[in-house]
């Protein structure tokens, strides 16, 4: 199994042809297990459902073979040529959104924690908090939910 995964990871893409649906899912599971990589599976029929569900990201192409792959996938589209836009445009936008929120939440938590660390020097490292309990809750609710809602509403 390890040799197969090493060989498959040397390739730019792996196309499973003339294999059973279970074997397709096993190939995805091997890559997830040994390489700890994010996997993308693309299928267009009922025989690809196991592979699509096993992968981290499943893409179904609606076509001649029915809608089973589309119904069990994370993303679906009508033609294979739309895959490039999905990966390059929408994938980049998703990555930028994640980076933006990660920076924001680190800032929010560092700002909150550093005030408590600074305050602990003045109160002799007791368990006394710098803020009231309702203010801590309000801080987390407002600074955790409002930016997510705003970016979600104003994002393209």
C-alpha cells in the first residue's frame, strides 16, 4: 500500500479506470491515511459515490449517468470544464476568507488575553478578572458573530 501511495503521489493526477467503486474509495482513503493530504474526488455517476463521500472535497458532474454523484457531492456542476474555475477562483476566494478570519480571531483573542495578563501583574496574580462576566460574554458574542455576518453579507 505504501509503495502504491508513493507512486500515486509522484503523479499530478490519478485516474482510476476499470475499478470497482470500493477500490476507488480505497485509493482516496490510502492517500488520506499515508500522506495526510486534502483529497478531491470527481465523479459523474453512481459508481463514484463512495469515492466522493470518502474524499475531503467531493465534486459531482451531472451528466448522462444520472444524479447520484451530484446528490452526494459537496460541489456540483454541469461540465468538466468548470472545474478549473472552481479550483482556481473559488478555491482562492475560500483561502483568502479563511486567512482573513484566522488573522481576525488571533487578534481578538490576543487582545483579550493580553489585557488579562497585564492586569494580573497589578492584582498579584489572583483569579480576579479585569472585566465583568456580562462584558466577557458580550465581547465574545459581538466580536465573534458580527464580523462573520458582515463578511458573509458583503462577500462576493
